[in-house]
C-alpha cells in the first residue's frame, strides 16, 4: 500500500478514485471502452498533478521526501548494482555496528568496495540498524574497509542516508567525535577513486564521515546539512516546530548545494520521488556512479588525493570570495 505525504493529498484522492473505479468496473462488468477512457483520464490527471507538485517542492517538503520510508535503502542499491557482494563486519576493536554496512563486490562488473548507512525498512530492521545512526564502531569499520580498498586498489562507493551519528552516552564514551574525524580523514587520504551518493538524508558529521569523496552525487530530492532542520530550529529559536524555517535558511537541497559547490552532480529522480519508482531511481544512480568512476579511473593516487583536497578547499574559497564582495 502506497504511503502519501501531506502535500501529496490531491494525488492520493485521484489515485484512490482510480482504484475504486477499476474495482467497480471489474466487479460489475462495465463496458471496457468507457472504463478505459475514464481510467486513462484519471491517470493522466494524477500524473500531471504529481509533476506539478514535485516541480515546486520547498526545502521542508524535500526533507519529507528524503525521509520517505519507501525510498531505496543501501541494501536495495547493493542488490541491484553489485554482484558477488561479500559483507565484511566488525571494527576489530569493539564490535559490529549494523548502521553502516559494507563489503566487496563487482559494480557493473568492476571490482569495488561499497559501504553505506542502512536505515532498515521494517520496525525490527530499523531497530537492528539503529535507524542508520552509526556509533563509533561503525565509523571505525568504515576506516577498516577503506584501508582494505586501498591495499587492493579497489574504488570506494559510499551511500549516505542518516539523520546523523548516534548521540548516545555510550557512543560518546567510546569516542564518537574521534571516530568520525578519523573516518573523514581516511576518505581524504585514499589513493583510490571514491564516489559518494547522498541517497536520502545526509545529516551532520555522521554523513560526511563517509562522503569526503572525489565526487559527491546527490539525488534530486535528498537533503545534506550540518544538522537536522528540527535540531537547528531548537537551537536557533528554541522551537522545533520552526523546522520548515530552518530547512529554508540552511540551504539543504541538492539544487542549493550544487550552486554552492558542495556537491558535484544532481541525480534526477522519477516524477514523484525515488520511493515511487525505486528500480528506475537505482538504475539512474548506477549510471551516474559508473560515469564518475570512469572519469576518476584516469587519475593516479597522488592526483586523486590532490583533486579531493582541492575539491573541498574550493568550497571555503567560494564562500570567502562571496563574503568579501
């Protein structure tokens, strides 16, 4: 059963009518021609309405789309794009963290190391994966996987989808900030190509810890920010209900971040978001990643490190230049 967001109610009403008409026609044996004409009219109207809504989403609405429960997850991307996947677990220090998964495989025939946040889909899965909020051992596992990738000259592909790193006391006691910093540092020092995909939410240091890549791709209706809109609203206005205002002010959408040079490319989603046509969305992401890897494959380890360094330094230079004008 499809889950509709609040702003999708006009589409929901039309699609519910389509289902009712189809069921009624089937039960009563209504004239097939008239039935087909009416159903076609309603489907066209629904598609037009959906396209109109998604063409003018505001940042808060995009946040809701990015968090949609039916959006493709890490395991969906791996299942569709990676063959011979072998999952690797544990940080060889404390334990396993299922909020970040990773392993080796072949991406469209190319040997690769792939990792990413996994939020889970069912209630049990979400609890198991801690809603994609990693603890220190998750980021230390990511470092271990990147070390392995460099040792065997494997490109690294990461999928980001997290509200942020887990803020619990245990995580802080085990060095959450240090683990995030080490993971970010390892991304920046890799001598192999790295491509990151912001697939849903890209929240805080928990996101950039596996996204400091040579190329950062972002799905059209994803978000990427230093803090969640609710968190920012709570700090700035002492009122989490002003999350919509915070989302607009923080420039968290793919369109804003491309202009600011925080990301390199926007990956188009099907009309109505990736959650409506998951297979098509995953295939589009796969093609974009393949093109980026082909481009990066021409660079030497030193050139990859230099390109990555310059990429992130350029963001600061861009902001400084604008601030002085």
